[in-house]
């Protein structure tokens, strides 16, 4: 039985993690405007792989990479790797706040896809949330908003890929350990982006400060993921789901401070609608007693 303090600890961990993710998004946008995405992501996933291995190998040894359905595990890793590319490319041409807000349509897409692919029931409130989420995206990315259409398209592709990633996570959770999936995600990303650097690299070499920023990007994302894992051990997903949307708030503040980019009134309204839709999706998930965590698809 959980003590009274544990849910509060879980909420605090999610707040801290979403802040780190927003910092990583802001840092990723800065780096994406200077360097090839393959180089940035090779560093990010390489650091992720090193940290995961260093933390988990001493205790778990070979169990760290042991899998039952290796093909699907690798496919899951590829979904996230490609999604990571679309995220950085979107951030290169889009404000941080709007980019993060659009990808938060993912919980709604997961709910709808689970109804079709996994046979899970979608309630009336779920459909209302889906409609609200899509209206929110339209408000954020409406004509006249000033957003780059290519960036909007990339953010939406990211959401679709993240949906596939999350559905695969749900399927694989029946046979695979969390640590093995985390390890293989880092491994697939490291291999894919290292190969892309070798094949596509134009010769640009980051200076020492920017290399440090790339390493920091990987460390921030990894620590944030570990915080989320800990948070969902402390409190139920239904309690933590609303707190996830602090990510949008932090991204808005950091985007304004660093890049002087702030959404307009309709953009803020759309971001609120997307957040409300995601909370409804999480509520639907809790009613049907299947777990839902936003932490699994972040880049």
C-alpha cells in the first residue's frame, strides 16, 4: 500500500521531468539550426545508451538486452528513431511551444488506434476528447498562424510515429522487460544515427561547447525518462496524466525567453484544447484499467 506522500513524490518527479524535456526541446532547436540532425541524434542516443548501460548492467547483466520478440522490439526502436528526426526538423523551423503542443495529440491518436487495432472500447467522452484535440491542433496550426507548413506536417508525422511506438510498447509489455526495451531503443538509435553520420556527414565538426550541448541533450532526455519511470511507480497514471502537460507550459516559457517566440491568443486556446483532450484520453484509459504513460514516446 502506497503511503500518502508517494503520489506527491510522483507528481514532483513528473514536473521535474517535463521541465527537463522542455529544456532538451529548446536545446535541440538551438542545435538543429546549426548542425545536421543525424549528428545531434547520434550524440543524444549514444549518451542515452552509455547511461542506461552504466546504470542497469551491474545489477541485471545479460537480462539487460534479453528479448522474446526481437523483431518487434527493433521496429519499436526504429519508430522512435524516425520520430526523433521529425521532431528536430520540426523544431528547426517551428517555435518550441507550438511544436510540443502538436505532438501532444499523440495520446488521443493512441486511444483511437487502440480502439481499432487492439479492440479497446472508446467511450463517448473519448470521442469528445478526440474532437477537442483535433480542434486544438487546427487552432494552433491554422492558416494565418505564421507556422511553417512543412514544420506542422513534420510534427504531425511525429505524432503518428509516436502512436505506433506506443502501441508497440503496449503489445511488447506482455513479453518484454522495461529495461530491455529501453536498452534496445537506445541501441537502435545509436546504430542508425551513427551510420547516417558516416554516410551523410558533410564534414562539419562541432566545437567543444556545442559538443558539450549535444552530450547534455542526451543526458537531459535520459534523466527525464528515468524520472518518469520512477514517477509511475509512485502514483497511478490517472493522477499523473494532467501533470504531463506542464511540458507545454515549460516549452512556452523557454521558447519565449530563448527565441522570443510566443503563441497568439488562438494558439494558446488550441494548446489548452489539446491538453484537455489528452487528459480525457488518460481518464478513458484509467476507466478501462489499462495503463497510459506519456513518458514512453518522448524523444
